[in-house]
C-alpha cells in the first residue's frame, strides 16, 4: 500500500513535467529539487560531509554552493527524463550532442565488446537513452528501485529504444554474454560497495570500496573500456555525451594486482571528471561508507 501511495504522489509530477515545454519543465524540476534540498537535512549533511572529505581546502560557503548546484543538476535531469517519450532520433540533438563519437567507433571496431565507464554524473540517465535513439542500444547495469511501481516506469523509459537492463545481482553473467556478442554495456562505477564485490582504491585520496567487476570483465574478455560522461554545457544549453579514448589496461600477469590497478585507474578517471565539474556529481551518496578493517566510520 505504501508503495502505491508513493507512486500515486509522484505520478502527477512526472506527468506535469512531461507535458510542460522544456524550459518550463526544467525550471519546475529544478524548483522541485531545491525543495528536496531545503527539506531533507540528512541529504544536506551527507553532501557537506563528502565535500569536506573531497575538498578540505574549500570553504564551507564554496562547498554549500557546489551542493546547491548539484541539486540544480538533478532537477534539470529529472525534467529531461520526464520528456523521454517525446524524444526521437530527429530531435534528441536538441538536448544531447555527441563529443568524441569516434572513440566509440574505434572501440566497436575491435569487435570484443565495449564497457562504458561512467558515474552518477551530469545527465547520466540521458546517455544510454540518447545513444539508443541513434541506433546504439546498450545494456545498463542497474539496481532496481525500492518502489516496484516507480521501478517499472523508470525501466520502461530507459528501455524505450532497445536498451536492456542487467540486474546488479547477476551482472557478471550478463556482461560476459554481452561482450561475447560484441555489444556495449554501461556501468555506473561510483557507488559504495562491500567486499568481496569491491576493493579499496583511493578516491580523492581516501580509500573507497569500489566495484571490481568492470576490471575483472575487461581483463577476461579484452573488451574496450571507454569513459563516457554526459556533461551539462551551460554555454550550449545542452548536454555533451563525451566519449574518451579507450583506456590501456594494466596486465602484469598477477590477476588480483591487475584488478586492483585497473579499478584504481577507472576511479581516477571518475575523480578527474568530478574535480572538473564538481557541481555535477552525486555528493549526497555515502561514497565512503564502507571502511577498511579497523578504520572508524566517516558518517
């Protein structure tokens, strides 16, 4: 019953944002996100704690500004997700444009599969959606939402144009099958994990338990690992779906050491993007929740 009530409360906002013209929808989405920012003290606390850990050199005022802008970014993305049913291959360029598409083409040419390294950054929900509209559907590794009704809606939106969801609990088998078929898979690699699914690597100089599955699959299949981030460009008034050149993997012959080294490399790529665009990352996630043995909690 509770999940039905939550869905019933959310549905009118989703419909209204989807009906409004895009500029009004963005303004409404941002206003809604700011309301959450003002009312949800726990999220503000987690965000400010993370920003203090990542940027000890910044003032509280600077960190608070970044956190407010993150909520602006979330509200903007929410509006665009609600507009998904309106987008086609003919008009999606009005909101998302490619940057570095040739890097994706080169990775595909190897015919060993493509692993997109990405994060909860910028317009992450728009990346796979826009890519699929251009004829490049992919597999998306994702955990289902706790509310089954909202999860069905989000899944329907994500898979409108051929994308497929790979459940996080069964992602290894799904990824191996996709790589064998030469397909593409998007993996959000910036969430807190627990051993043995995660290994500790530095993120902003602090050990963070990080998913090691991407490194394991890449080393096993020789798939190309391509960083892909959807960046809000205020000057363009659009998102840039940026693909970087495929990463060179460490292969020393020691599998566990290579997994550690490559997971660190992947995390460093994410950190570089977050440092460049700090207002576009999901600071309200408890990224450093899992601690190495003997270390005190950070939250």
